[in-house]
């Protein structure tokens, strides 16, 4: 888990009873990390329950205005989840560990899966955009080095920025 720590997302999966909860809890404790820990049970299949717990935890992170979710059409759930996630993750301190303990206990057809997909879709899309820009920049820098040119660093962990100005300063340093 320490090797994956530098990334945006780590998904730990193993059969029930394999010791995932103990492993993650001891890892968080040993490193003194801040965690948002939500224990899931089959009754949490409703997205409203997930957002209730996330909003309560978000208040502790400094995001007091996270809205509650009311049942609506599936497309509205995806939009709500993305907007909720943007506000929650913006308030999260750098290095926060989000644990959805016993997620495997949810029924496969639980509506909450769509909310989880939308929440983590924000992170996945951010990774794709970063990889795209960073990748072509790395290629250009590498080819330039082959030709004897030296270019400065172009990205400096933009997703750890605390403001839009800081994000832009970290995103394309050379622009």
C-alpha cells in the first residue's frame, strides 16, 4: 500500500474475512494518516445513506455545506454524485484516506453503485486528463533531450493545489 500511496486511488479487494479491515486500519494508524472511514452494510444500498455519511464526514473536513440526496432519476444521481464529490474532495486535506469498508457486502444491483461510479469517475477523469497532458509533455521533453535541448519541468502535482490559481500555476508551469 505504501507503493501506491503517491497515486490518487488505491482499490484493495480480497474475499470477506481475509483481513482487509485490520490491514488498512493498522496501516493508517502506523503512518498517522487522516482517514474518512465509512463502514458499509447491506442496508446502505440506498445512495441517500452513502451521501448522508459522506456529508457528516465532510463537515469534519471543513465542507459544511454538502447537500443531502433525495431519490431521483438515475441521471440526476450521477450529476448529484459528481457535484457532491467535487465539493467533498476539494475540502479534503492532502493525503486523506477514504475507506469504504465492507463494500462487498452490498447487493450487486444496489443503486448506490451508480453513485460510487460517479464519485470515483471524477478521480478517474482527472487522472486521464493529467496523463494525457503530462504524457505528451514528457514525450516532447524526451525528444528534445535527444536533440540536445533542455526544457524546464511543466507539471508540479496540480491535483494537490488548494486554489484555482495554485492549480494553474502547477498545471502548465511553462505557459
